[in-house]
C-alpha cells in the first residue's frame, strides 16, 4: 500500500483514521506523523508512537491530551536525559 501512493491524496483525518489502527506502517512515517499532529492539534513526540493505545484513546476522545510530564514519563527513567537551560545565565 505504501508504494501505491493512494494515501498521498487523503486528508489528515483519513490518514489518522486508517493508519492509527493498522499493525504495519502503510505510508511514509513522516506523513503519518504530520497528520497525527494536525488531527490531535499538538506536537507528537516520536516515542509516543510506541504507545499506540494511548494515541488511539486520545483520537477517539476517551482520553484527554497528555501533559508534558506524562509524555516524558513514557520514557523509562533510566533512559531519560533532560537538559534544563537557564536563560538568565
């Protein structure tokens, strides 16, 4: 399906409604990522795609948008590197 390019003519909503519920990627990831951000009206961090059920719940309106803390907490603590920059220094 990815090679057919049929998805290139779909709206953001059509892309999300289709791809979010597939087990395999059927289009360019960058296009799916872009559509997700437009439809959910927020930045989607790449690691969030590993938690597809949470994205589905948000899309279906079962769950509200996650906070930045919730998004960060999806990453195991031992794998996190967070740099806080103080603009006053």
